[in-house]
């Protein structure tokens, strides 16, 4: 599996272009509306066949480019996100344990709620794309939009930390210039996860963070796959 990490500086969002080198079938995870032209150009330059436009959750800080990209590629790539999104524009609503074929590769769906109840991590070929559930040396906030710190702890320690230590962790965001980690590294060095479940819940509940600036437009926009 080939992986290309892409970055949107305005929202500090990582998007990921994955492809099977033999079939050239590709998936794009967590696209950003303002980066649609960049992403379309790259896909065409690499000679890829976009099959899936995947979301790790309903985002509050940016609007997805999935709907625009589906249209630009003739409606062929399917948009997929968790069924708790209740999206009417998605081609497939996903649940824990579902599998998506990508050439000779299989993408496995892990429902990892806590940041929101729509959070998915995608596991493929020794790599896991964790969205906002697990960040490098951190984890996603749980104070809005169906967030639950207890569920976040359970998702990370009960699902993600049970993956092999060498599994590469590709997060949905980073604010400190870091790009990739591993499950083993996060188990050893992530300060938030060194706490007990009770202390983690108290820490997350005690955060006094401002509301995401774009939440009022981003959430409904993402429920419409980035459409108006």
C-alpha cells in the first residue's frame, strides 16, 4: 500500500491518499474542501483510480471536499462514513468490522467513538488512520458534538492499543510538526494515556477550550458531504 500524507495549514488537517500499486485503485481519507483542486490534480498526475472518499468522522473544523471530488471524478468514487452520521449523501454507511476493498488490499473499519459518536479508524496493511481519536502524544477533545471521554479512553485502550506495536499511526491533525507515530510509541509516550481511565475522564472534562470557529457551518456541511 502506498501512502501520501497531505496537509491543510488553515485547519492543521492531514488528508491521506492511499493506493494499491498494482491496480492503482485509490482512497482519499479526510479531504478538505479548500484543497480539492490539489487533490484532484495529484490523483490524476499519479494515474490513480479513485474508488473511495472516506471520512474518519463528522468534522467541526473544516468542510470535506468529498462531494466535490466525487463530482469531479464522474460520480465514481464512493463516499463512506459511519452510520451514526445519518448522512443521506453517502454511498455507504459504515459500522465496526466492515471491510472495504481497494485493489488487493482490504481496509478494515474500527468504530472508535469518543471525540464524536461518528469516529472511525481505518486499518490497512500495518497502518491505522485514527482521525481525531488518537493523536501523536495526545487525543481529540471530547467536549462537544456527542463527545464522551470514557468512550474515547475505551476506544484507544480497548481497540487501538490492542493493535500490534509496530502499526503506524497516521493522525487526523497535528499542531506540533509531527507526522506519524506507532501504536507502541503512543502506548509508551502519550502522556494522556499514561493516566487511569478516571483521571483521563477528569482531564478531558476539565479542559476549557474555545468552540471550533467553523463548527456551525462545518457540521451541517459535512453531513451533506461538503455540499451547500
